C-alpha cells in the first residue's frame, strides 16, 4: 500500500475510530455503568440508556460517511494500475 496522505488518514483512521467508539466503546460503557432497567407497575421494563441512542447512531453514521468519502475519492482520483482485461 502506498503512503497515505493526510486526507486519506483522516478518512480511514477517523472513520474507523468513530465506528469503534460508537459500537464497542459506548456499548462497553453501557455494560460497565449498568443502566438500570426498572419494571413499571404494569410489569413492563423501562429501558433507560446512559448515552442517547441518537448520539450513538450519529457517531456511527459519521464514521461510515468518512470511510465512504475516502473510498469514493480514492476511486475517482486514482486510476487502476492494471488496465488490461
């Protein structure tokens, strides 16, 4: 693999970091902190999250957007090395 530019590093490493933080990091934090799951009077479980689901979703989505942007720009700017069919 050739030397990565700064933009490529941000796209790859930043996107992967945001994906890992959104899935593994926040998931482990939920497990360790132990958000309570109390039962209401009717017997229904009331689920309360430590970190809002929208924050977690947007973190993962931003990581996917960064990685997709890297892939699209890499595909558009670099010609294939082997042009034979």
